[in-house]
C-alpha cells in the first residue's frame, strides 16, 4: 500500500517508501503525470479563461443558447457571397425584353454592327432590270426572256414540231417516258453475231457462269503430253521391308502390309524411304497411300516429302483417324527451296511421347510421282485428277515407270506400248509382227457369173439374183490377202471364191 514514511520507524526504508509515494503523481524528473489532475481534483472556479488553450473547446461542450446563436451566424450571408456582386450570370429573362415584354428593348440601326452600311448596298424589294442588265445572262437566255410569245421561244431554243405534240402511241404524238415500247423487256432483234469473238460486242463468260462447268472440269484429267510417269518409291506394295526405314519405330511386313510400331521415344513414329531422286524446288509432287491405325489415340497422320539437306513439306492428311479403319489419302506438294535427295516419310502423331509406345500404323500401296517431270510445268494434274487416272490400276498403284497409254490401261502390254509409240505405220506393223507384201489383183473378172453364189456346204453354185460368183482363186497357207471392198468370201479346200 502506498503511504508516507512514519517518523521514528521505517528505518532503512524511508527513501523507498517516499519515492513510491511520490511516483503516484510525479514522473522521474519531478513533473506531474498527465493523468494526475482530473476533474475531481479541481475546485469550482479554479480554471480561468486565460488557462484555456485556444481551439480546445468544441461545439459539443457549449450550452444550448450558444450553439443556437452560432448556427444562426453560420447561416447568415457572408460579405464574400458572389450573389452580393453584379458580376454574376443573370437568370433567363429574354422574354422580358421582347416587344410585349415587361422590359422591351428598342435598338437603333446604328447599334448593330455594319447594318447601316449593309442596308445601303441593297436594292429595294420592288425594282426592275432589263435583260441586258443581267450580268451573267447568255444570248440564248436573253432571247428567251425577250421573246414575244411561246412560238418565238421555241424557235429560240431550236425546238421542232414535237415540242407541241400531245403524248400518245399514234401518229402525230410523242412517246411518254414510261411508254412500254421504251422498256428493255421486249424481244430484241437477232444479234447473236454481235456477241461472237469477232463481233462488235463480243461476250466473255467466266467458267463459274456456266452451270456445273467448274465441277465437271475438276473431274476431268489433264490432256497433257505425257511420255512416262514414275513411282519414285520402290517396294511400295511392301513385299518385305526392303528400302524402308523405321523412324522412332520398328518395321515388319505381312501380306503386302507394312506395320510400323512406335518406340515411345518422341510424339511420332513412321516409315521412311531415302530415294535416289534429287529434290527440285518448284516442282509439284503427288503422294498417295492407304493406311490405318490400330488404336484410338492417334492425333494425326501426315505425309512428308523433304530434301535430305533442306526444304520440303509435311502435311496432315487425316485428323483423329478411327481405330482399325482404312483410309486412302492423296496430296500434291508444291516444293519450296531445298536440296539433297528426296526423303519420303509417312508419320503417325500422338499427344505425348509415351503414347506412341507399342502403337501401330499399317501402310499399303504407297506411290509418289513428280507431276512436273511427268506432265510439264503448268500442266500438272490436281490430286483428284491423279486419283482418277490411277483408278485404272489395280489398288490404284503401279511400280516403276508406266507410259502414257498404260496410264489409262495398265493391261496394254509391252507390244501395245510399242504400237502406241510407233513413229510410222511400218514400225507399228513390225511391232505387231505383220509383213505385208505388194501383189497383183487375183480376181479375174472375166470368170464372174451373175445370178449365182457358192454354197458353203459343198462348194457348188446356187441361183440367186443378189449375188455374182467368180471362179475359184487358189490361196496359200500363212499368206495375208487384202480385200479392196467388203464382200462375202467362201473358202473351200484351199480355194477362195469371191461372191
């Protein structure tokens, strides 16, 4: 408990007890603590005005009359109020200055800038001018104004008699603007020759203007001068795996099907052939293959044609292929800048590297043709046209080189190709193994008997007014005879009879 020290006692504790007592209201430096003196310690009237700090008494501490007085003072108009000055925007009052308003204005012309001068430069509202006084008038215009009557005005304008005719459809009238005879919806006179190429109004029609022409043309093959077409890829029917390399996968071949199994190394795998053909920028190349995937996770199948050094293209031919579904796809690449030997690759792409592990893509009947080399620059067929051409081949595929005749029928054979390419008729006969010798006419017309024909069954003559029969003509085995006219021949025991 805090107390003062007791005289005659508290030996040895006086200092501590006294310090404890004084610390209740004093700081260590002897000053009063901030909370030592409260309202309870103040005697009435002890605080004078001089002891009150400026700005320390708030409105809440004032009595009610004082508050009311101050509120009235705050609401009073101050001497700085802009409403007490003339420099303020007046309220709308234009109506008061109108002629019938409460404060009408009367303004002298001199009060309007330049009004007196501008009025002096104006002519009276009522005045006259001669035709010649119209400064920008023409001779024709003045003659119209000064003409004595309508006839004179028509003469001035150079109008003929039609200017006074009534509108109608008979003689002595003029046609109205909506006269049906002036309409375009009437039968024109014959003029087809004017639209011919050498006519006065030749017609040029776009292919799109002819019904189905664009579609029909797209279905046709190119009528180009084709000598030969070569399948760049060897062993495209996969008799084994010769010539093919697995790309991030392994290869096996069974029954003309090449199976590529992914290794799980990267997000794709495929089969590639490195050819001996040189990559040629600007050429158009056709690729076609039959393929399937044996799972449902393949993202895309792509065909690739690249140069071993640089250049080439890889194109998606099928997205999200269905499981175990065979697809036949073809594409035409236009080669960009590049070099080296041609590399042709057929890929299956997956979402991740791990997804390719153990997955299988099967390939059949792959074919690749340099269209520019085969057909010539500018004459290359489209992929659809090449598909049509290859439809003549079994499985739409061939190996090696075929010639123009075989591009439409692979069964023409070697002799057929020699005939197709023969330079002369003699060369064609040689290809066919035919030898034709020039000989004399074996028919002796003096032996012809009219009104008979030779019976096939026994070689005797039979009467008929429709025929004439010659004597027998000896013939020899393995000898070719040529007829100059279509006639009926009867061969009897080594003799030839002309009917």
